[in-house]
C-alpha cells in the first residue's frame, strides 16, 4: 500500500517556503514520507488551495490528459506541488477556474514544468490561457548538460538520486475514481519539480547561462495554434504542386481542419494528407473519384463536401504562399557546414548540438538567407553571439 493521505485544506501550508532557487530544499520527497495529497473537486477547495500557493514563489505544475479519439486534448487531471503538498485538481468536477487561471498568469509565481509544450496546449484549449513565468526543467537541463531531451525520470534519478518506478503510459485519466497507482504516478510526476528546479537554476547561474535560458523560454513558453489556412505548408510533397493545385490544397486542408475542430476528432479521422494532396491535383473532381480513394464510411460522410469545396476552389482560389522546396545538393552541404560549426560550439560549451543547431534549424537558416540575406529568427537571439558571425560568413561565401 503506497502511503498517502487525503488532507484537509484548513491550517497553514506544510513545509517551508522555497523562495530562493539556489538554496537547498528543506525536504526531499520520498515515498516513505507521510506525503500530503489534497484532492480538489469543489470550487471552494480550489479557491482555498490557490490562496495557499500565495505564500510560495514557485510551484510545480503537471497535467494528465487523453487524446486518442479527439482533436483537442481532454483534461483528466491537473497536479500542483507547493512545498511538500501535492494538489490533484479534478477538471471533471471544477466549474469555476478563475482562481487557477489567476495563478497561472501571476508573473511573481514561477510555474515549474517539464517538457511543457503539450501541457501548454491543454491549458490553452481548456482554460483559454498560456501560463507565464514558466521554467521548463527539460530545457534548463539542456543548457547545463549534453542531454537535450532528458525525461523527467532521468532528471529525478540523475539530479536527486531517486529512481522512479516505471508506469504504463496507457492510463484512463477520465475514469473516476482514480486508482491508487494513478495517484502514485500523479504524485511522482510533480513532487520532485521544485528540487530539480533549484539545482538547475543554480547550475545555470554558475554557468552564466540564465539569460540564454530565459530567452529560449520565450519561444518554449508560448503556444500558437497553426491557423487552418496554414496547415498545407506542412503537407509532405506539397512543394511539387503548381500554383493552382497548391491553392486548392490550402483550401482543402483548411476545410479538413475546420471539420476536425467542429467534430473534435483527429484530422486523419476526416481525410488523410495524401488524399487531399491527390484531390488538389485534379482539375475536376467527382464523388465517384473521391470514393475510390477513401474508406467507404469516410467517403459516405465527406465525399459530397469535398467535391463541393473543390469546385468552389476551382473558381475562387487565392494564390497560396509557396511551400519550401528541399534544399539542393550544394545548399545541403552549406547546411551541413553550419551544423559542424554548431557542433563545435556545443562541444566547447558541453551541451548537446541540438540546442545550437538541429538540421531543421540550419536548413531553415539557409532558406531564409537565400530569400532575405539575413539569418533566420533562430539565430538572431542568444545563439547569434555564439555562431551568428561564423554562420553569416559561410552563407555569404557559399550561397
């Protein structure tokens, strides 16, 4: 039996307030402790919990969700760790979210998260906000080690010496009541964030990289959903289409995106990218032709809509932004040279090369320079001082 107890929200916060990230934590969480978990399933309890967080300068935040048959993630649980207290917030029961939203938007309260992109998407969809003052432990670790995408369990083990049990990644977080194993997983997933934060923040300070990390968090800590009329830019082989077909692909992708959002189903449940690519290349499309490509049920449901949309696009299809073409062989060699420079820089800093220059980053830099004569946005920020000069010299010489 895993030792945890549901506690009342009355009284003062347990544990000491960790105001300074560089200080050692006052307690190290472990399963042997009488760990405190508060199950929050009423609006009143949520308000009181948020009031308790006001005495802390930072909290750990995590989410559990499901997204197997839906377009949007479905919230199953929100976890917040403040000191040695873990709050498990039930999104299936809470109706008044403003106190929680206020905490997420509080600039003075650091929200410690790990690999936060999916969590931010969930919060944006469910609550309509993107948290501010976010500290992503995975990104912070990348600035202080050669491990670019460390898992939470690896950080807990490497920094704190605590080995987490392996849990199944398949779990129904919409089921109630949650199992004891789910409770254990939810507790583990958030309770160590504060201690990790303190060690990583201290390491960044010691290395003089706190500002680099802060600059990088501006991008990592934001969430912008791709507009429906921009989805076509990511379709494989779309660059091969002529101007007219590309305009039709843009329109068909936008239709599919709106349809998936309206029905809250994965976009592939409506129509696959490759099918839309095929339809876009046709100057005239019939329901029979659509039915020959799509599964029977999908064709029955969407064939007439696809043909109607396609017909409208034949007469009214505004010019679409060109899709990036693959680099030529010589351009690929330039991108490779940029990665060599990034790799040498990363080695000297003892960080992973991906932090300085991934293939997609250097490829985009080459494309951007060809069109504008300037470095891409990726290399205008903190990376510019590291490799910007060398990148520009190579691009000027070889493009």
